[in-house]
C-alpha cells in the first residue's frame, strides 16, 4: 500500500504545479492579448529622456553612466550627453544615435561617440524595449566586450 501512495502523491503534486503555473501565466497572457493590437514605431520615441546604466567592461572594470538623450521621432537621437564613470575615471561625453523601433516595442540604437575614451570603442550599440506607452525604456548594451544594463524615462 505504501508503494502506491508515493506515485499518487507525486501525481497530485505535479497536477497542482501545472494548474498553478497555468493560472499564474493567465494574467501575463491576457496582458499580451490586450496590447497585441498596439504597433510601435520610431515616432513613439520623441523628446528628452533621462537614462542610466551600469555594468562591466570585460577585463577592465566597472562602468556606469547617467545622462539625457533627445529623440526626434524619426529614428535619430539628435543630442545626447552623459557622465561616465569608467573604472573610477570620470568623463563627460556627447553623442548622437540612429535608432529603429520594431512594431512589438523592441528596438536598437547605434551611437557614435563624439569624444570616446582612449582605447574604448568609437561606436556603442544598444537594444531596448519600450514600456509605459513609450514613456520609458529598458536597455541592454550590445557592444562587444561591454556588458551594461539600464533604463530611462521621458522627461516632462
């Protein structure tokens, strides 16, 4: 009789886990369905956004930045400025970018730096995801050798 209890108990636990998992994802699926009709475009990113990120330059040390970018709604960051802390060295940098927004709210940006640090890349790349009706975003650096994660929000 004890041999039968363990499989029954395990079967019952697995059923509870599956039902619980399905129910916990129901809200996320409903959210996706509600927003499924929204199509994002470059024009959704317009105006000034404050941002910050931090991470690591692999083999060198930590990096962090905060700044402001101004987007024209046509795929261009027309001006950007940031304070960068690169392994304890502080720099003020300016840049422009070209960005693309995909219909699902993800996108990417290519940003040539006006005044790169010695030995650092001249161009940085990022992937991002828009949130809060394009009033905020999360970003991930995609430049080789640099791992950064950050976010930003529209200034009012």
